[in-house]
C-alpha cells in the first residue's frame, strides 16, 4: 500500500514545479516500476525498463493522469492502494520527506 495518498503526492509534485524542479516520482506496483514526471505545463506517466518500458504518455494535468488508463491497464484512481512503494529523490533533496 502506498505511504501517501494521491492528494499529498499531487501537492508535493506541484510544490516541486513551484521550486523549479521537474520531479520524477517512481512508484512500484505488481513488482514493476513506473514513473510520474511533473513538468511546468504538463505531466507524464511511463513504465520503466530497458526491454519492456513504455515511453512517456503525456497529460495536461495530474488530475487527468490520475483517472486515465495507463500502460498495463493501470488506473491510478482505482489502483492507488496497490502501490507497493513510492520513491522520489527530488522530494528528499527538497526536504519534503524522509
């Protein structure tokens, strides 16, 4: 289960943009690695991996990303509780957590 709810993560990602950071949030689900990246004017979701990575899928907002079906049939709104772990070095470097 994810340590933080979506609203908390959304707040931290938006704070990162306010601080000039394009934060990369890694999430682990079903023993697979995925990433959300926040940019100044959009965000993206991707499955990580050299052989089976997906490339980035772009969204206008985090709210749009949250409800859209992602690679591997993931819908974060529905599947958030299936997240095994969240990691973001950018959050740590900004003093947001850990």
